[in-house]
C-alpha cells in the first residue's frame, strides 16, 4: 500500500463525504410533491422519507470502490 494508514483513512473519509454529498439528493421527494398534509410551520420542501441509512450504505460501497481505484492508480504511478 503506497499510503501510511493515517493518510489512507483521511483520503477514504474525504472520498466518503464527497460521495455522500452526491448521493443525498437521489430519490428525494418533498412533502409538497408527495401531496402530504403539512403541520403548522413545516417546510413544504422537507423530504418525506430521506432513507439516510440506505444512502450511507450506498455511499460506503461507492467510496470503497473509488478508494480502491485511487490505491491502484497510486501503485501504478509509484511503479
């Protein structure tokens, strides 16, 4: 592995957060789009079912794949 462990963890966490920001908006429906009755003071743009656990799992898998590609590229460049 071309990276020391702390650097590898920092790279993975950075990739994970960037991937999460890309995955979060996928499949989101607002309360207004779903036609739900909103309580007083509720934001009509709030998501109905954000499915955060599912999105975190998808993010983890995608980030691991991207990190694997980064490691392969670093090994290839390092020769």
